[in-house]
C-alpha cells in the first residue's frame, strides 16, 4: 500500500463547505461571551460574599468565646457582663472586623445556668453582628449570630 501525500487528503471543512461553515459561525463567540460572562461574574461575586460571610462568622465566634471566657473568670455576677463586653468589644473593634454599627449593649446577651452565677455553673454569651457586605449587591442575609459557653470553676468562691 502506497502512502499518500498529506495535500491529497481532503478535509470536511475544505472547499466551498469551509466558506459556508465559517460564515455561519461568525459572531458565535460574541454571543457565547454575552451569555456566559454574567454567570461567571455572578459566581465570582458569590465566592467573594461567601468568603466575607465565613470571615465574619469566625470573627464573631472568636468574640463570643472571648466574652464567655472573660465572664466566667469574673469575680461575681456584677462584673461578668462588663468583663464580657470589654473582651467582645476589643475583638470586634479590630481593624479586620467587618461588623457594621456594632453596639455591645444591644448585640450581646449573657445567660447563666443555673441562674445566679454559681460555682460549677456555666456562662453563655451570644453575639450578633451585621457584617459589612457593601458593594456586592447580592441578596444575602448580613446578620451573623454566634454563641459560646464557658464553665465557672466549681472550686472557687463566687462573690455576690
């Protein structure tokens, strides 16, 4: 069997068929771009929003842990809430914090179990934060709420 030179093979897209198929596909790339680009941009914005939400949840969770720990180490019930507020405010006032309009008096709650800040009980701190989601224009909930519980040492004396 004799091999043929490459130029003797005819492609499906050679000759007059090639001109027709090229003419029919003119502008197809522009149409594909117009259809695909908004979906790609939306997915990118969704990824950025997810990253911001994840960062805000981690920040608020760290603040709740710090507040619960500070409250559990307070000498008595009168000092527990101010200690928790100080720790939480320090965490959420950091330059990397994304909480918008954070007010420690309304966005922090403290509960004890059993009621009355007793040795061997627990302190639960709940922190709510509206994180900044500016500029994305996505319809997502901007409120993050995290809670943390810390034990009160059962062998210590608790003031009144």
